C-alpha cells in the first residue's frame, strides 16, 4: 500500500489450506451411511412383524364377535396409523439410498456389476409395499365408519395379508442389502489398492530423478 507520509508498506495475506477428504475417509463415511440405513430397515422389519402379530390377534377376536366395541375401533385405527408411519419411514430410506447410490456411482467407487445390483435394490424399494395396500387401508377405514362387521372382517383379513407381503419383501430387501454391502467392501479394497499402487509409482518415479537431493528425499519419505 502506498503511504505518502511514511512511504510504501507491505503486508502479507493469510494463506488458507483446503483439505479434501481422502478416499479412505469418503469410503468410511459411505459405509457408515449404509450401516445406518440397514439399521433403519431392520427396525422397520421388526415393526412390521409386530404389526402383523397384532392384526392376527384382532382378527381372532373379531371372528368371535357380532359387534365392534369402541376400544376395538380405536385399536384398529392405531394399527392403520402404524402402517402409515412405516410407509413414511420407508419412503425416507428410499430417498436416502437414492442419494447414496448416486454419489457412489459418480465417484466411481463400485464395480459395474455391484452398481447394477444397487439399482436393482432401488427398484425393490419402489415395489416393497404391495400396490393395493393403500386401497386396502381405505376400505378398512370405510368399514370402521359403517361398523359393518362382515365388511370389517373381510377388510381386516386383506390388511393382514398385505402386511404379511410387506414383511416378506422387507426381509428379502434386507438380505440383498447385506450381501451388496459385502460386495461393496470388496470393491473398496480394490479401489484403495489401486490408489496405493498409483501413489507408490509416483514415489518411485521421483526417486529415480538424478537431481533429487537428500533433503527432498527425506521429505518424500515422510510424505509416503
């Protein structure tokens, strides 16, 4: 800066270093995210199993009765709400998985075969809930409002059947996801080995340079 009184001055600008995450850090974060999604899927599977068992219990009671009391109405409504909550949780997991698979594909973390299997997993998410379950839940709600026992028993049986289908689907999805995670870990090991080999090759090339002094050699060794 020019100072007309004291003369020109000099000043230094602070230097900021941007540290990019290493490949290992990125892969570790990806693995942690998948573990989190697996835990959520497992929780949903347990919730679905508990829901199915509760529906079986309600259906056994309905077969012995000719009328529906207020407590039973509220219990059935609670089970409808539980299924709706499960559907919403599943939808969020599906969105998170889509983002994760897209990131892994863009950064070339996976082999072509493993990536294709992840796309199959995404398709399974979309087909996880039986297509007719929303209609079944709607019919059950209408039967509750009409207090028609014959219609209610039929709707409850269909609801239970849909929940059983969902339970089976979520178990298959969990097994496929677990298998894919193992395949991804193998892909990651290959990726890390390739990176280490590339870095070692760069070091070897610099070691062969004749003008490499002892100070630079020590610095190079520390960087490795």
